[in-house]
C-alpha cells in the first residue's frame, strides 16, 4: 500500500470515528504556534480528505486537530448529558435588569 492509499484509509477511519457533531476534549496540541489550551472542548465540524479533524471549539476558535500530533478524547455520553443539563440550568436562570 502506498502512502496516498494509507492516508486515504486513515481519513476514512477518522470520518467514521469522529462524525460531525462529535464532542471532543483537547488534552494537548502538538506543534501549533497558537495552540488551543488543554481541557478546551469542542464539536467536530468535519474530517477532511487527509484526516484532519475540523473543529468548532467552545472558546470560539476553529483550529483543526491532527490525530498524529494532537492528544484528545471523545466525551462520554454522561459528560455530554452533564453539559446539556448545565446549559439548560443556565437558560433557566433569572435575567437581571437594571
């Protein structure tokens, strides 16, 4: 198998493992000059044809993950439920007016 075919297979695998909407937490970012901080969470937007994972980070950034260089993990269903509960509690908070 040549390197092109190997990269294509990796990209296909990542597309199956991390479909759009998957929630991820960054552990650490490789050699990026302006990395996202570890512990930041985000949502997969897409996986491109070379296997980079396009992200929409909760801090507003959109830097892609490179699986061979960056360390990250999928959030568990329980963590996703906890995030939803927290968001719904924030929505229920009374709005203060001046």
